[in-house]
């Protein structure tokens, strides 16, 4: 048995089906038609990963972080890895009981390539970076 004021199941479903595509403004105007049926959010074109440049192991790196706080350095590493950057952390002894943690992106073959990487990092909010050469 149906309660007073309640619609039969099929009538209720018809109402739900007819209002599914309505916008908030359509329901206010009561027109019952879609305002802009052709207007839909399009998927954002996926930007290439900032580190999409294929790197050959090279001596040039962009140093992003230097500090004694290992957890802060590891957080920077996680953030950069999530964005697709080839990143590493190096611990450098400083005195008998102190260590500096250096977070570096790269393995760039040339200084120019590393500078391009630094520009990308600047675009991602890492402004205090500088290019370094490791090894020979």
C-alpha cells in the first residue's frame, strides 16, 4: 500500500530520470530543459612529466635542498618523486657528529640540460635551486 503523498515507484523513477541532467539554474527557472547540453567539462590534456626528458647518467644535478633535518629532506624527495623527477638524497658528514642531507635532481649529461631542469623546478615552486657537477 502506498502512503499518502507518495508517488508510485515508476512515477518517482520518471521524475528522477528527467531531472538528472538539469543544472541548478534549470531547476530554478523550471524550464525542465538543459541550459547548455553541448557544454561539458573536457578532460584536461595531460601535461608531460617534468622529468620526461630521458636522462643518461651524467654528472650534472640540480640541488634542491640542503639541511640537517633528514625528515625534511625525505619529504622533499617524496614530493619530487611524485612529480616524476629523477631525485636522490646524499648524506654528507660534517664534523664528527653532524650530517648534511642534500636533495638533488638529475643525472643530466650537460650543464645546459641541468639548467633547463632547474627552470622546470622553478616552475614547480622550487626557487632555491642551483646546478652542481658531481664526480670528475
